[in-house]
C-alpha cells in the first residue's frame, strides 16, 4: 500500500480486495467534475497518512458495474469498506468529513501504534489542510453570482444568470415537470408540488451548452439543481433532506415565496427564439394500442417492462430490478421492450415515464431502477407487495432446505429404498439398513428441479447424497468407507 492511490481495473479485482478484510476506500470520480479533482488531492494526501488502507479511484461512468453496486448517483462519491463489507459512504465535496471517515475506518491497525495524523483532526495534516483551504477558496460562497466561473464565456455566463433568474424558484432537471426523465428529477418535482410553490424549470437534456455550462457555473456536477432567488440549494438528496426537516419550507418563507395551488405549481421555461427548453407535447395513444398496453400491464400481478429477458438482461438497470425481484422472492412476468417498438414508445406515453425498466404492481406504476432500489433498501417495496397481496414464492433453495430438514438422516437417491434405480443408491441403502439407521429418502429421478438444484446447493455433482441434521455427509464412496471403518452409525447418531 504505502500511500499510493490506484485505479480500479475491474469489479473482480475490487471484490477480491474487499473480501480480504483490509480497509478499502474508494473515490468515484468523473473527468468533467472539478469537485472530483479537488477532492482527489485530499484523497491522495490521506493515502499517505493512512498507509495501512487501500485507496482506489473508480471512474464512475467507465465502471458502471462497480458504480451500480455502490448505488452511485453523483460524484464525487466515496465508499468505505472494512472486514469484507461496506461500512460507510460519503457523497459530495466535503474534505473534513472525508478525513474523519477515513480516520474512523483506516485508523491504526496495531493497538500499539499511534493514530494517523488525520485521525487527530484535520489541522494535524498540513498538506491536507492546505488542500482544504484551497478548496474552500473555490467553494466558499454559496451565491452563484459571487463565484468565479472558469472556462465560461461571458455570453454563456449572462445566459445562465438570466435562466436562473427567470423565476424565483428555478429547477434545472432532466425532462419536464410533467414528464421527468430521471427518478431524481421526479422526486424534486414531487417535493416542490408538496411544498405548493410555483417554480420554473429547464430541461437540460435539450441544451448541452446549458447542461455543461451550469456544472461549471454552479460548481455542482449533477442534476437536478434547484435555485431559490439566485441561490443554489442543491440536488436531489439535499432537497429531500431539507423537505423532511422542514428547512425547505422555512427557506421559501424567508425568501417570500408564496404557496399556490398544486395544479398551478410548475411553469415551463422556453427561451424566446431558441426553440430550446420547455415541455414537449405528448400525443394520445390509439384505442387499440392503449388497450394492448393495458392488457400487458395487467397480464400478471407484477410486470416488469425491461430491456432483454430476466435470464439475459440487456442493460444494467434492468438487471438490477430483476435481481431485486428475485431477492424479494416475487413471481413476475416481463416484457422485452426491445422486441416491440410500438409498445416501447406507447408505454412511455401511457405511463408518462420516459425510461426503462418500468415496474408495475397490480396495474400501478412503481417506477424505474433507482426508485425500486431505494424502496427495497427502506423496506417499502416489501410493504407495497404485501399490501397488494403479493406473497413471496418458495425458491428452490427454500424447498431444498425443507427437504433436507424433513428427516435427521436424509438420502437423495435414484429410485426408492425398496426399489433403487442405480447400484450406488442400492449400496448406500443396504449400508444404512445393515447399521440399523432410520432415514428418509427422496427420489431425484422424479423431480428434475430438485435434481439439478441440489447439485448446485451442495456443490456435489453426483447421487446419492446423504445428509445428517442438514449437513452433507457425502456420496456412496464416502459412506461405504465410513461403514468399513465402523464410523457410519456413530457419525449419523452423534
């Protein structure tokens, strides 16, 4: 280790390192993000102060599998692992919090060693402190007008300032309030409607100059971005926290933002003569297509519209939702939207949800991968399923465990004890009878699911298989050896 920062090359490499139990600190970054570059300086200095830990960079957009595994939705993002599991995370550019969290996870390995300097407080590390001070100079003011805007033309600065000032409450988002194109934008829209404030919006997907320029202007690398009276409040996570604590309402009240009817809360923004921004008009579905979409949505209590099939997902987000449903032990039907362009486009209009996957429960849209993941983490998904009468299915693993536990001594064989259908099964039956051992049995030739599932479950490829109190003893050769050594009965009765 020795104070170096390495770049992660693959998820397999990372998994191996995490399983070793050593402290691992990950910095998820992006080349376009200035905040990531500043935080990387702090990250590098900390790697010197804590030589017993592994410090790794992960380019978030180039390593989607790793980013999805850690639920990264914005950069910079930090994850902290120890003893083979993730113990903490940090989102955003906060040098002090980063230093404190690193010290907590990667402190002195041996009890006799003094704590690393950063664990004694950020001021104890001059190099880190200098970096933090430099960072503070760049990020010290929350008012976007008072910050330097490196790399922006005067024309673009003026345009961004005009957009931010078009409405007292201004939301830069993906999509429009009527048709959000990401779950985070949808959440902020919902919160503003709950707060009953009138707000303007701008669809950053329609104007790349505004999209990239605003990142530099605000020194905030992700969207949505919410502004109130020219002040950047933050992104989705910050807005949610402010809403839940009541702070958002206080900010609006202090700024003189009046409440309005929720129906009139959102106003589109279109720049005169530019043809950019605003809300696109959606067209109604034909009666035939609408009927077909409804039929598919209601074809099963749980329906997933995805890219590919559950056995072969064709995008990481679809794969994530499939895994969640399997973890929840839910039976579900799926529809591959890549196989039918009419359904793919029609469902977007029907649901007013522009991306895939889309999960429906009892005909009701739940959301996409980010919302489903969040609901699973909070336990809300399980509550929704239970409330809709969706019961967990018995998995093959559950079934195998029940079969194995159905008798203290359990033999999985070909045929029955009275009529074995292979010589190895017959030998084991005879050995058990000669030792006067009572046992249960299951004929694996009658159930292919059990036959194949047990091979994987036990990591034992052949039959017969004998279990005692839920533990695999072995196959024919092992059992006959135990009998010949006089150990079979004692093994199955201890």
